[in-house]
């Protein structure tokens, strides 16, 4: 949830402001602040007595669902679980699968497939996104973590806000990326002419993507294989940032990468590595997912 502090609440404590804006008890707000789950201007608030100014931008999430999800389970949706325990699941999502219901996509989602296998998720998180902590684009394959309890949901969403969740993507981009490594630091927001697209915009939210060149290819076209590390998690962030520096993701029609459909039938973007602290034990867990067969076949064409 994002809120801008109105004039009437300027000068008030952060816990009071959130309580007034949401109707939550001050005790719950205090716990949210103490867990690092409240951000002001993109930075975690460290004390609940922090005074806010008019226009300050608050970010926070109330993770516990007020009632169970009414999303119908769908056993037909394939779910590849690579790790699971009583608190979390790690899923290797296939390309073409939408993570949760949204505009134009009511069924066939990963969330519905998960509910069919793990019905307890209906009471975790939010009604329309049961258990879902973060998402991947429909055309992106790879790893994401799902919470099986509300305590795990709180922990994982807080880790995301604190930017302690490690997320590394493998991407193939057009052209030869000259620098061996770099960072794109540019705000990302909704495109003015098309709200379904994102763009680099001064009105957007801060966004940073680090990249490292893995290998450059010349034939049958000049492309570069890169690893991307997210420091923030904005919608379409990697795709927008790479396009902004002149190297759109191969096969990404929306952001300028579909120059030759025969080279890649879908965006060459894969969430290859995921790391987080286990919500119960505190142990750092790390997972890797190899390139799926379709992207490996694309990679094998290049020399």
C-alpha cells in the first residue's frame, strides 16, 4: 500500500498516521514498524515515533487477509515445487503462466494451482493473492517464494521491503554490452500514453538494476548474455531498464526486443537464483533454477 501524507497529518508520528489511514490498532502498526515493514521515501522507518511531513510517501503492507480467499482452486495448473516445508514453498514458474488474477486474467493462474495442492493458502496474505509474496511477469520463467502461513508472509514481505531477498535473473539482450558490469539507476513508472506499459520516468519510483556480462555473441546476431540483480522490484523493471540503455531483452515485443521472432519465441528472461532468510529458523536459503528447455535451445543457436 502506498499513501501520501496529507496536510492534516503533517507533523504526526508515523504509527499514528498509519493507524488513522488504515484503521489498524496502534499495537499492530507498532509491530509493523518494528519489523521494518514501513518505508518512507523508499527507506525503512526505524522508530515508530518518527514525525512525518506533508507529502511524505509511505509504503507498507497489511499482510493478513481479513477473510479467506474465494479464488477457485485449479488442479489443472501445473506447479513445479522445488522446495517446501511448513512455512514456505519455492516454485519454478513456467513461462506463460500468470502468477495471480488480474486485469484480463481471471483463471489459469499459479495462485489457483497452488490452492489446489495447498488449500491452507486460502487464509494467507491477501484474498486475491493467497500466499503470493512477489511475482514474475507472465512471459518470465523461474523462481519465486510462496508463504504458507501469515507469520511467514510477514517475514518475507518485510525482507523484500528491506531488500535482503536475493534475486538474480539471466537475460539475453540485443547488441554487445560494452561494460563488463554496471548498474541502471532510473525511476520506473506507468507510461503516460499506455498504463499497461512501464517506462523510465521522473514521476516513477526509484529503481536500480545491476548487471554483469556473462558472454557476448556475434552469430547469428549480436547479442549479450547477462546476469541481472534486482535492488528494487518494480513492475517490468529489468525489461524497462535494459531497453533504456539500448539493449532490450531478446524476444520482448513490448519493450523493443522482438526484432526477430525466430531467435526467441518469448522474452529471454529467467529468474535463475533466489535467496532469503527462512521465516522460522532464520537460516539463509538459496536456490537455483537452470534455463528451461526453450531458452536453452535459443542459447544453443548462438556462437
